[in-house]
C-alpha cells in the first residue's frame, strides 16, 4: 500500500538530473539556457533555415506503468529547451533538444571531430550493452546536417527505460547545430518520418506498456524578458504518459490531427489568426496545415499569410538581410491570438518581440516569419505550411496523444505555471480524458512521484522546493 510523505529538495545544481519513477506518475523539470547575448539575430536566421530544411522548404542557407516527468532546461533566453536522457551501461547522461518536429534520437559520440570541447559525447567503449550496426545515416537540416552510425543500446528518460533503443551515434555535425551542454536531439513525432526508420523513444515506451497513456505534455517556461536569467535555467516540465494538473487550469481542448490515419508531424489545421482583434486573411485549405513544434523558437508561415499579418502592423518592414523576417517598432505591443478550431489562444507580446535588429535601432525583430519564401513546394500532400513553435507554446499547456485518436490538446496555464518562472512541483497528475474536443483531465489510479532536480532557477540562488513522494 502506498502512502504520501512530504520532503524538501534543495535544487542548486548546474545540470539537469532525471527524476525517479514509481507506478502512477513522474515529472521531471526542463532546463532552459540563456546566453548573455540573448537575442542574436544570426541565431534566428539559422533557426529559420533549420526549420525550412526540416520541413523540406528551401533554405536561405497492467503492468507497472508510469507518468514520467522530465525536467526541461531553458537555453539561451527561450531559444532552446532540452531535457536529459541516459544511454548505455553504466548510463551516460546527455542533454537533448525535446523536439515534436522530428522523430529520431541522436547524440554526438567520441569520434565527433567537428564537435566543440564543451559538447558531452557518448563513449560507446564504456557501455557493455552497446551494439553497432555499421550502417551510416545522414539527417539533413536546413542549417546543416549530422552523420553517424546506427546503434542500439539501453536508453532511459525520467527513469523509464527501453533496453534496445535504436539511435544515431553522430560523428559529424555541421557547426551551430550543437551549443553549450547540448549533445543531440530527441524526436517526439511519429515513426513514419524517422530518418533511422526506428520507433521513437516515447512511442517505444508506450508500446512497451510503461506509460499510463500513450501521450506526453509540456509546460514551457518563459525567460526571454528576465534579464537576470542564467545561461541554462529551469525551463518547465515535460511529462511522459499523462499530464500535470497543477500546471494548467480549465479544460484541455483537443484537436484531431489533420492526418490521423498516417501521422507524421503533429499536424493541426489553423482556423484563425488575429492581430489586435482583427482577423488576418489566411489562405484556405491545405495552406493552413500547421506543425506543432517544440523544437523551434519561432512561428513560420506561408508568404501571403505572413505578409498579410505584418501589413496590419503600422511601421513594419521586411528585413532585406534576413530572408522572410519582418521588423516593427519596438514600442508597439502586438496582441496576437491563434485558433485551431475552438478557443483563441493569446500570445504574450513579449514572445512576439525577438529583440532589436541592431543596438541603435528602434525596430525589433518579429516572431512570425515567412517559412515558404522562395520554395517551389505547394500546399497539399501532408506538408505543413505553418510551423508553430515556442513563441506560441510558451503561452499554453500542450498535450500530445495517440488515443482515442492522434490529437494535440491545449489548455490555459495555471498560476503555478505563470510569469513567476517558479516550478509548480508535482501536484496531482492524470492521464487525459478520452474523446475529442474540450475535456477535463480525468484522474488515474496512480499517485504522483517526482524528484525535480535542475539547475539553479534564478541568478545563482538555490530554490528549496517541496515535493510529494511515494513510499511503500
């Protein structure tokens, strides 16, 4: 029989550690990294190129089941959010971007000559369970590529483990793909778009009946307007197998995927985009297909729609040196809302403003850019023309599930997940209710267990957090 006890954990470490697992639920905090120069325009251009390549546009360049919570790190002032995975026996821990816009797991290995000295690298010789296939694979991005060897080893996240998970052991990367303590990417989309043709880790855990439900959810913390934020700081919570009820309020509004019979990306159809209360004229049909992508900072859309949006902002102009980007007066608040067939979800004005285009300019870079500019790809065939990244996702609690049908859900953030930037603890947890449309999270029979360990949450100060832990 389980009972609940309370204890306090002093969180003052500089790197993320996974939480422990118990039957029922588990939550691990995310880490966010924030550079001293938070808003580097070159970074956003690389992000745009990466995104265009990722979605094939032209580049300008009964068993014991659990809900596992994985801590997110916020890197470089809301530019990247990552969590930790463990690979091998004994386990080696690596920070990886948590990316709903791809499906492969890859990490840099000790043969990576193009990696910097700061990049933690997987050492296959130190793992007794490592198996190498000798099959080389390349994953192409708009901003570069990675190449390596398909491998199989024990992989864990948040204490949940797949004994023989296929991943790419990367020996070559293009510069700029890895930064700081990052070692790779964990893809959270579907197997049909996997370059390694392997089952994504989250789906392998679901197929192995290790999760309460075949779903996961995100709270992504905002630090872009926090001048005191650490380079790598607490970035939110990634929950595997369910939701964390303390991080959202009201109902979760679910929307079935646009391609439920053959899911690829997490694709929804955008119903509306409003600017200062006025509807933006959007192209109809497949041009509204939108990939919900935690792995990108920005929101990208088709040329005509993005132009229509920025034409509604007085003083906005396209930036000649940055393909597809627009600037607008820094003292202008943009009241933007987005809907996918139900509620309209507001985007904080701070998220729409990516910083001044230069130190002496009064114009700022906008958070919505032209994704398809110069591309010959047309609408249809399941290819998204919108990519909705963290500019939007920081403003909602998002849930991704495969049952009763593949769908994405959004809910309003709770006060625990508000602008204070403090973690909400574990609270109560549940898997999401079945059915489409709006629904409340329904409780499960498992209680919640979480040990949230992450980097210092603010300017070198330790945070004492109280958590609930299961004990026998």
